[in-house]
């Protein structure tokens, strides 16, 4: 394994491969918010690369990743490309000896994910995969609630992710490009899964899925995924139940938690009002300058984490190796739905 050099500059030089809508709306602004410099931009069409470079203050623009990697002095590369191109581009950056932040999915199945994890280990370069839900403040707070003494032992989770249908979707594409965030979130909260059962009611490009999970320590979970016209209003929620409490996240903007308190011995609970919920919500303000979603969705958190790991020499999470487990679980869910 090659030895990794620590990042020694306050403002690292970042190269970005990709200039699509997601990259420009979410990743480019956050790289700068996290304190890095966008030094070079690469896109399939040079005019798009030049436009993004001009908009975000990059020095140079390229139409060839190989040329950018050869000519630029970079501290890390962000790969924010179409899903089917991610693996090849991440492979190219690793072979050039640079750390990678890559948008999910890195690989379209467990085998491709494993290929990248093995290459990252051989080159000694870190690969962080953009499962930003782990860094969304609401889900960070959810995990904190789960570890409070009054919550008790985690027992189960249930949730949903629903969004409007899009051309080209089927069961596999929907899970591996959208639902994968919540598959990864389940692993992040409860650990590895030992058994999967599922059903699908997908009709052409209208995706409808429901599945249950049994986790390694006995917890259970159920998720509902939908990509249908009824849900053009994106909706997500996740509830975790413990022996003495529960916590529920609603659309990243609100989390409600309840911790049961011991009953008074002198009278039944129903004779008084002593049930207590803790509710946390996002602030509604125009003063955010349009940056609010970048924080609440977890983009700022994940990229700040990646840069800090480069400075400290620690492995960013979720890593390429962790991505193998999430992609493997996606494959298992699909097999359960199809069977």
C-alpha cells in the first residue's frame, strides 16, 4: 500500500470532474463553503467546463480528465459524473495517486464497488462516497437521541422515501440512485443486515417497493420506496423505536423525540398530563441566502468531513469499503423484491 501524504494547506486545491445540475447546485458551492479552492473543472464538453470554472472561480477548464490530472497540482478530486461513468473516473483518479470524493453510486453492483475498494487499498488513497444523509443535522440528532440513556435499547425502524417518477427508472435504477441513501442510513443507524424480504408493485417507470430488514443484533426495520406521479412533492421520514423512547425525522426539517418517564406509584398515568416530547425544527429565514438546503441535506457536513480527514490522515466515512456493504445490501433487496 502506498503511503498517504497528509494535507498541509489551509485551502486545498480541488479538481472537479462533472458540471451537471447537481454538481453546480450542491457540490461546487459546498466545496467553497467548506474552505477549499476549486482549482480546475473537467466536463465532457469544454464549453460547460469553462462556464462552471468561470462561475466558481476555477483557474482552468478541461474536457479530458487525464489532461487535468496530468497538468494540475491538486490535493483531491471530486467525481460528480453520470452514474454509469463514476467507476471509470474514480479508477482513473486513484491511479493518478489522488484522494477522491465521489458521488453515489460508486459502482452499479457489489462487484464494481469491491473493485474500487480494492484499488483504493492498493493505492493508499481514500475514497469517500457521498451518502450525505449521514451528515444531515436531523439524522445526526436522531442517532444522538438513540444513544441517550432514557431511550433504551433500539428495537426497530420504519420509514419512507417518495418522489415523482422519472423516465428510465425501474426497480434497480431507483434503489441504486435514490433509495440507496436510505439503505445506507439504515446500516449507519443499526448495523449490518442478516435477512431481507420484499415486495414490488412497479409498473413501467412508476416504482413501488416495500421491504423488511432483520439486523445483526435482532432489530427489525421496514421501508417503503415510491417513484410515482403522486409524490412529485418529495417526502421522506424515518422513525426509530427503542424500549423507552422513539424519535421521528420528517423531511429533514423536524425531529420529534419522546422518552418515557417512570410512572408515579400513587396514581395512574392517565389521570395527569406528564407525557413530554422534545421537538426540534429548522429556522425559517430568508437570511440563509439560499444556502439552507446545503446544510440541512448534509452536503456541507460530508464535504467538511472529507477535507478534515485529508488533513488528519484518517479514513473518511463512508469509505469505498463501506460502500461495498451498502451496494451489497441494495443487491439483496432487489433479489428479494424480484423473488
